[in-house]
C-alpha cells in the first residue's frame, strides 16, 4: 500500500515537472550528457500468493547492478532524462510450500529532476520494470521461470563530484504473474498467482561520457580563485 502511494506521488511530481520543463525548453536548448553507472542494491520483496492458497512472505538480500542513461539539462536548473538499468542477485522466500526466487531486474525509466545547487540534484522517475523470477514446489518437479512486468517509480539524489556522480535512490515496483507448477506424479499442474512488491535501495557512482558543458559556469568556475 505504501509503495503504491509512492508510485502515485512520484507520477504526480513528474507530471508537474514536465510542464515546467516544457516551458524551459522553449528558451534553452540544454546540454545532453551520456552517463554509465555501477551500484550496490539492498532488496526487500513482499510476496503474496493469491492462488491456489492465500499466503504471504518476505525476503531480503543484496545485489549489484549497472545503468546507462542520457540526461538533458534544461535552463541550468532542471534535468530531463531516460535511464536503463539491470541488477542481479538471489533473493528467495517460501510462502506456503512454494519457493520463489528473484534472479534479476531490468527497468526503463524517464527521469525529471531539479538542481538544488549546481552540484546537487533531486529527482523522481517512473517507467516499466521486468523482474526475472523462479518458482518451485520443493522436491516436486522442475522450476518454473517467468519474466514479470510491472510499473516502477523512484526518488533519489545525485551529488556531482566533477568527473563522477555519487547517487542514492529508493525504487519501488509492483509485479504480477502466474507460475504453472506440478503438484505430484498423479496430479495436474496448478497455476500459482503471485503479486510482488519490490523495495530497492541503491547507492553507486555514475561516470560522464564527454564534457559536461552544462556545469561549466555554475559548478566549476565558482571554485576558481578570484582575480
């Protein structure tokens, strides 16, 4: 429930910022920059099985990931961008005799942010996520693997440290799917319907590709000695 409220709030913020960014874009062409990142990720999953039985569980773990994106600075105070990231890890739980495990997560998100200072950005993002999950009845048959699709949203902050960017981010995603699992030698397979709320906390570094012209006058020159 809290995650869905965050998703709705983030979407509202993004819509509001879009209107402002569109107005700014009419008077400033901006400066585009490609960025690549690496991050560590703490993962917490809330797993709710609705069929064939109502059951729930939670699991947590640690993972690593990489990202790539393109950001456009608008009027030196706002950022508009797109980011693709992938994280990998092994997070498992067994609600009601079924073992569920997360293997990977890929997201594609649009980003909108505001510079509190020339070197400090606060942003929100929203988009689509693809969650790689496996399910198995322990000791009964093979695993069933599914790619679950859902909505994702995040809030985060970035600190510009000249040649790189330190960032931290909270990301929420909601995913639904079903797994066809065997029940035994003489019983037909049964669909197990699952709803997953994913809560992720990320900390990492992004590296700029090319020269960051958008920050020349605001960020770097303010550190030059007075003449």
